[in-house]
């Protein structure tokens, strides 16, 4: 197998095809509606791990002012390219910048802080989670909400055995090529709840011949976020809400 890259790395295919894959992911359907319900009309939202701007753009289009931060240059480049295609009044409400959600200090507060699509699960459920909740608390106005979308432990625990030859995703791209994904490796350990996978991205021609291959490592960490929230002075705002069967949306309030 070719050298395994981390997810969202420069030159990798997980960043290049992030939008195609999330657009086809039914487990994310309606997530933007849930985030939009957390802030008052026209309010300010901070997105931790904004990636290619999928949610950032959608919230800016709904009238929110959104700051998205991310560590990945490849994902931020996609978000910035997306921002440039927007009508000027929408683009003016969307800002993306490089930042680490475990150490951010923008020296301002927001009506809501969001951490969509398993972003928190990309960092270990110890000091990194503690620091991310502290970041959320520090950036929330009094009464503001922090929403974090996390994978369900039960789903991670019961994933089917890996068949590296069976595609888990296979779609035609607009230019006639195909994007095909395989799970090459998978392991799950608990405690802690840690899922490690190598996903092999393959770009193929219309006849199925591989033109480009990129194995990429995707790791998720999962734990109960409530003690981390409470340590940051946040309180549960509602019970965790199922989102698409694969994860839950956890919402905490800054008193
Ligand atoms: C699954 S994507 C989510 C992107 C977007 N929020 C969405 O819902 O489509 C996870 C993102 O989190 C980013 N990320 C991972 N660790 C991070 C950290 N410590 N600080 C900031 N961003 C991080 C990755 O670079 C990636 O773009």
C-alpha cells in the first residue's frame, strides 16, 4: 500500500473530495437546521473545525455572522474558494482562518459555538477535549450554547468486519471519473473509545482503472463529553439528540 497520509493533509484525497462525500452522507441530513436554531436571528457563531466551509457557508446564507477555524491548510483553501463564490453580502458574513480548537483565543464572544461532524472526535478525549471545552466556554456569551456532534460509541463498537476489496462509497464525478472508497484497516479499542481506520481513496476512470490512490488514516476518540463541559463551567442544555443514526448532537449552555 502507498504511504498512509493523515486525513485532511495537503495533497490528500480526503480534503479534495470532502464536499462530494459529505453531500452524499445521509447521516448529516438536516444538521445545519440544528445549528441554526442555537443562535438568535443574525447572531454570531464560531465554528470549531470548519473544514471546507460546508456549515459555515450555510449559516452565513441564513444571515448569521460565522467565524470558522481549522488546522488543515487544504480544507481552509477549499473554504476560502467557496467563500469567493458567494454574493458579497453573504461572503462578508463568513470568515475562515487557521486555528487550533484546543488553544484558540479570539478575545471575543459569540452567541453559539459549534463543533460539527465528529470534529472533536479527531482529538484524544483527555486534555485536548478539556482544552476544547475551555475554548468553547471562553468564546460564549452568557446564555450562549455550545453544540458538539459526536459519534455513537455503540455504532463504533459494532462496525462490520473490514473487507478491503468491497467499496464503501462509489460515485461518478462530474468529469466522468469515479471516486471509490475502501476501508483498508479498522481497529476499535476501549477504554478509551478509539476507532482507527485507514480509508483508501481511489480515483478511477470510467472503466474502473485506478488513476490515483491515497490511503488516509482517520481516528475517532469517543467519551461522555458531559464531565468535560462541566469542568469548563458549561451545563447540559438538553439530552443528546440523535443525528442520522451514527452520532448525537450534545448541547451545553454557558450560564
Ligand atoms: C469532519 S471535518 C468537519 C468540517 C465541517 N465542520 C463540516 O461539518 O463539514 C473535521 C475538521 O476538523 C479539523 N480539525 C481537526 N482537529 C482540529 C483542531 N485541533 N483544531 C481545528 N480544526 C481541527 C480538520 O482539519 C477537519 O477539517
